[in-house]
C-alpha cells in the first residue's frame, strides 16, 4: 500500500506542479503568440524581454518596498505589473525604430524571403539585451523573495495520513494571476475596439488599410503588448525561480514549443500549448534525470515542428 | 558575380597573396596572445565560410551551425581522450561526422519552410548542449602528449597553429570557390531567388540543399575540431552555445553574404575587436563581446543588409560610369509572322478529366484537352477561370484531386516539377524573378543544366537559347539593366535552354505596350515555326488571336469552348462569359 | 470630386497603368470596364494608397491624395470594396461591419447605418454573429459592400462585385448598388468585367485595356461601340 501511496503522491504532485508552472508558461506563450498571430514576426528576443521583466519586477519590488507596503501576496504582483508597463514602452520603441525597418514594404525589394531579416535582427537584439543585462545586473542569481517562495499549502491528506499535495504558495498565486491576465487579454482582443482592429490587421492587412486602420500602429501595439505580457509572466516566475541575465535562453525554447504546439497564429492555442509544455516538463521529472529534462523539451519541440508544424489548434500558416 | 566561364586565376591569386601576407605577419608576431588571436580569426573565418556555403548561397538561414562545430570539437576531443587517436586523424573523422550530421539534420528539416526551418535549426545545437551536459562532458581537456607532441598536433611554438589554420582556411576558400563558380553555386542561387522557378527549370532542389549542408557541416566540424586542439578545452556552452552559431552568422553577414571574401573580412574585423574588448574590459564589463556582436548584427541588418563589403562595392560602382545602355536591338528578323507552320502532328500532351478544388472552391473542373506537336494552343478565359491552377497541375506544383496528365504516353502524376522539366516540359512564370546581380547568360544557364551535364556545353546551350529569342547581344549585361520586354525574352530563353518539347508560357505578354507585344509575338511565332509546341495563357486577346492556332476557353474552371480563334470569339457562350449576359442580349438586337 | 490625372503605375516591373486620367463628379455613377489584366484593380490600389504611382496626380475634393498615407484616406470618406471581397474571415459579420465604421463619420452614424445595411441585406442580420469565413460568396459580397457603407462614405469604390457570383446573384448585387446610389446619393465608382451591367447603370464610363484608356463616354455611346467588344475579345 505504501508504494502505491508514494507513487500516487508523486504523480499528483507532479500534475499540480505541471498545472501551476504550465499556467505561467502559458502566459509567456500568449505574449509570443500575440506577436506572431498579429504580425507574423518571430521575435528571438522574447526570452530577453522575459528576463528584463524579471529584473524590472525585482527592482520595482525592492525599490518601492512593495513587500512591506502591500504584503507578500499583492506586492510581487504589483511589481510584475509595473514591469509589464515598462516593457510595453520598451517594446514600442523596439518596434518603431528597429523592426519597421525590416518588415513591410521596404523588405520586398531585397533578395530572399521577407522574414529572415526579422529573425536575424531580433537575434542581434537578444544578444545585446542578454549581455547588457550581464553588465548592468551582474551574474548573481536573484529572486523576488517573499515568505511565499518557500512555503506551501497542503491539500489532503487523501488516504489516511498519506498522499497530500503541496502547493507552493508563490507558484499558486502566480497561477491565479496568470490565468486572470490571460482571460483579461482574451476579452480585450475579443471585445474591445482596439482588440478587433488588431484581429482585423492580422486577418487581412490590405483590407484593414482600406478600412482606414493603421496597420503599422496595430503592429506596434501588438508587439508592445506581447512583450509586456511576457514580461509580467517573467515577473511572476521571478517569485520562485532564481534568474540571471542569461535566463532567457532557458525559456525561449519553452515559449516557442508552446506556441508551435498550440498552433502559430492562435492565441488560445498558445495558452494551451504553454500549459501542455509545463505538464510535459514536470512529468519528465518522474522519469528523466535533471539534465535531460531540458533536452526533453527540445526533443518535443523538434518532434512537433517536424511532424505537425501546424500544431494542435492552429491554422497552417507556413508560407511557401 | 558567378559564372562558369569566369577564370579561377584572379581569386586563386588573391587567396595565395592573402595567405602569404598572413603567414608573414604570423611569423613576425612574437606575443603568444596575438598569435592566438590570429589563429582564432582564421577559425571563425572558416566557420563563417561554412555557414556561407550553406545559408549564404541557398538563402536558408541556419541559426544552428554550432551543431556541426560542437560535434567536430567533441569528436576530436573524445577520440583523443578515450582512444588516443591523434587529431591529425581525428579532424577528418570529425568532418565525416559533420557530413552525416548534415544529412540527418537536413533531410527532415528541409521539408519545413521559413520560420519553422529557422526555429528547428536553432533547437538542434541547444538540444545537443543539454545532451552532452547530461553525458557528463561538462568540461573535457585535451591531455598533453609529451612523448610525441607533433604527432598529436601539439606545438610549443604557437606560430605552427597559425600556419595550420591558414592551411585550413585556404582549403575552405577553395571549397567555397568551387561551390560558387560551378553549377552548384548557380543552382543554389536559383533556388534562393525563387525555388518554384528553379524546380520548374529542372533543378532538384532537395538534392542541392543536402549537398550544400553536407559540405557546410564538414567545414564547420573541421573548424570545431581545430578549435578544440588550439584551446585544449571543450565545454558544451562554448561549442554548442548560441554565441557560436551567432558568430558564424554575423561574421558572414558583416563581410557580405554569398561572397568568397565576406566571411574572411568579417572575421578579420570583428573577431579581434571582440577579443580585445573582452581582454581589456572583460573584467569590468563582462558580456561586452555579446553586446558588440549583437550591435554588429543590428547595424548590419538596418543599414546594410547584404553586408558591409557589397555595400561599399555598390557605392564605388555607382561612382564609376554606369553601364552604357545597349543599343535597342530590333527583335528577330520578321520572318516568323508570315511563316506557315507545319500542320499539327501527333498528340504530345493529353489532359484527361483533371479536377482540383481548394476548400469549397472548384478551381479546375473535369478539364480535358490535347496538345498536338507543333501547335500553339491558347488557354483563355475570364478572370478566376483557373488557368494558372491548370498550369500548376501540369507542371507538378500541385496534385489534382482527380484526372490524369500524360506526356508522350508517360503519366505525370506525382512527379516533382524538376522531373517533369527533365521529361521535356518547360515553363515561364507570371511574376518574373530574374537574378538581378547576375548576367543574362548566367540567368539562363540554370535552365541548361537539365539538358547538359558538361559545363561548357551548358554554356553553349544557354547562348543558343539566347540567340533564339534575339538576346544574344545582351548575354553579358547584368540582368538589372534589361527592359521589361527583354526580361520576358530572358525568361523565355531560360525555359528554352532545357531544350523542351513543350513550353508552357504563363502570361508572357502581360503589362507590355503594343510595340513590345509585337516584338515578343514575333519571337514566339518564330519559335513555333521552328517546331516548338507551345501552350500559352494570356489575357491580351488582341495578341492571342494573332498567335494561337487553337483556343481552349475556361470559365469557372471548366472548359467552355474550343476551336479556332475566329470560331471561338464568335461563340455566344464565350462572349457572354467575357462581357456578360446583358451584352449578349443587347448584341442580339 | 475625384480627379485622376496622368497616372502611371508600375507593378513589379510591369507597366500596369499608363497615362490614365479619370474624373468622377459628385453624386455621379462612373463605371470602368475592361478585360482582365487591364489595370482596373491597380487603379483602385493607387487611389487607396496601397500601390505608389510613378507619376500623376490624384485629388479628392481638391485635396492631394498622394500626400496622405494609405490608412488616412478612408477617413476622408473613400470606401473601397476590394476585389474578391476580402472580408475579415475570422471576425464575425457584425465585427466586420464595425471595422467598416472606423472613420469618425461612420462611428457617429453607426446606428443609422447599421439599420440601413440590414434593410438592404437582411441576410447579414440573420448571420450577424457568424464568422465571415462561413458565409457564401454572395453573402460575403454583401458584407463587403455593407462594410463599405458603414463608413458613411462620400465615394464608394467597388472592384468587380460580381466576380465569382452566379448571374442571378450578380444582378441582385447590381440592383442594390443602384439603389444605394439613388437613395443615399453616394458617388459610385464601379469597376467591372461585365460590360453591359456596369455601363447600363452608369452616368459615364471608361474602357481600360492593357493599362490604357481606350474609350470613354456616356453609357449609350459605349454600349453601341464595337471597340468595346474588341477590347475584350480581340476581334
């Protein structure tokens, strides 16, 4: 009976961890999915925006003493939201001054396909941001420390005195906030006028222009919003995951795996894709040694891209 | 820039001169730190050349060349550590590993397009990084072999390494030169510009991509293996990491993509810059290297996307006198217009009950017709009638839902476009994609590879094709200097260079003025009187009625009418399809 | 109201329009006919700003259009109903109409316009919450026209509204367009392949062939002219 209880507990623990972690991955993926869905741009620097979100949250939290002012539950959330606002404007700047030079009509004259310049440019930005981060923030791992990071709620026990599930408090709060933001974004895109213009610009940029919609501006907003959301996700992760300036690399493949799995071009798909990746990652801790867990994500990603690039929910947006 | 006809003399001399100069500098430098830098510059130049051979020439941007670099490094290292095999043998074995990796990575990944390809290539080295960490190879040092250092590629005098690296560079440059100057390079360039057109011209794009990645993988592995020998220590991050892939890319982008010297120049400028910054400021400002490389990429992409070298070259070229516009040569002698064509012969191409739908839209519905040898068949119909879809079906770009196409009795179903071209069906496209930086002859040359294995004879076939369309005088001009009608003639020549039996012409006359149309019509007529079978889609009815022997009229994807021009244009159904029902109703009064 | 002088447009190296001059008076119904590849769609794209001209002038109410970025032109009151409908397939019918009402005039008169559109095209009301991609060709055409009307336009430009539609449906659409012109007094610029339908309703017509204007005149004149037929069929 004991063995069974242990296995059951492990499985339950892993599943809940998968959901908690997966929800934050889902939020990151939603940010990336928004950018790709509206603008068809692959932003290699998305991981670095995540990292900047983490640091912005840290500085907001400690600098404004949010832990004391607002308590351990609200403090980090507000910090993450502030980080989101800051990174929104950073994203706007990056789009207006850099990305517009390599997307759109200007690119058509150059040889080769149109999206390679974006890929390469965002790769360059990624290198700059990660390494500048090293210069300004130092290489010591940080977290946004609150008592919540190391305490957990116990649910159970279910079978006599055994089999409980422990929910790390910080992660649980992060879960709730992620879901809340994802839902808010969904309603924003679906219900508000700006959200609809974003969808229209994504659906048919030429027809949108005929309607008087400024497609470039729509792209700027989508990009900035996508960066902001990923930054907020970063801020939430920062409450329980130690980070340093190169942390973006750890997450960028997770983000792309999630977005591709859910179907590039679908924001809802990105959410479920991210959630699935989180579950896969946590489940892999049951069977794989630590170093291979990361490799497992890559292998899953490669399998998706090679076997079913359109993902589970998305439309086929490959261009030939 | 490339061309089979160009001699190798100049570039070889350049390489020799560079190598000699570099060697002299290398021998003079005493400081070991600078010697190391000289070596590293060459290693990254080789890495850049490797990236260039694949991504630069083919246009498939790889963010994952670190896979090959790292595999080469680890092969050499592990062979030495575990089996005591000298790097003199280890590096060639590493190159073989690189080739195999190229095929293993390339074959499944080439089916992907655009950003999916880029993302997959990005994932490979990062996955390998984690795997090698798991295998326990976090840090592997190459052991010192005191008994016979030279036999294990270990030298006290670092200048030997500089010389060895130079040897590697020369080999890499020779390989690049060979790729660039042969039909290999032309084929890669063709598929970079327009993969569909290349396939239709008979180029087996998959085969060329695989060959390119194999060579590229070998070169990168060699660079990686040598890197391990020089640094004596290998970690997963340094050889499989993002910076490695990025460096290969940046060095080439900076110096000039798809050029022989680009990666070398880029390496000469960027690597010492990064190393010096790292050495001087690395303690106080860690990560300065990454920032510099990142800035280099961003600046290049924004200001000079094709590289610093080509940008400078363009500026200089603009200063010198522009190419004198060739005198307007009148089209071919106007025999053709009046020439009687031999009556049509046996059936060459038979289309039976071809159907294809896209979602709910039936683009082609149960279309059947025959094309007889020696005739000019016009496929006409109002907008949206399915004409281009029909051509795409004939050519192999899309598969029909039902029906069959046979050419000289052989079934074409399921054959790839390049295979169909080899069988004898040539094609031009609606949207022209000439290769602007190449000469007219080189543009046409890719079409000739199908019919000629020998390079010289391919050139002859290309020249012949140009003569047939009346462009012989412009063979050595750059394609960017041609007028629209000349570009159309060049497209035609490229299709002719494969010596097709049937030519599918897709809207060759669109957008031309009436004089230009006359000129092109004369050309097409003369081709037809030489015996070429032609199927042509055209909107410009004025021209078609003077050209075609027979028409097949399509409307909403189905055959509406067939027959001679004057019959068809009087057919009420056809008039109604073009001008509308009311017109017919009015016209009958 | 709309004046085009000496327009020259090249598209990917091809001369799409050569020296085209067209004038559309306020409240008039002007038709442009011509065979495929004549440049009709390119003309509309140039007016809307999606394709830049090489030379020429376009003025709307005296204002130089070419100085205005593409996304601003709709706000002047120019509604473009594109070739092939181009509805926003992933948005619902109602959301498509909302996108039509992005310009200020459209927003101000939204309620009234919506009622008018639903009266003209009742099926749009029935399917208001369905994604536009699920509509049939004819319904999508109605939606595209409704979207154009939602901006309270001063100039309504329609690019081949009958394309791909069964003749009966096409006739219906033409009827509605005429109704819109009569009732609301909207200036209409119609591009069509079907000559008689287009010329029948218009005040003035132009015939475009291979990028050049080959004929113009009042509709009775054009309908009787053999050259129109020749432009299409070559003989």
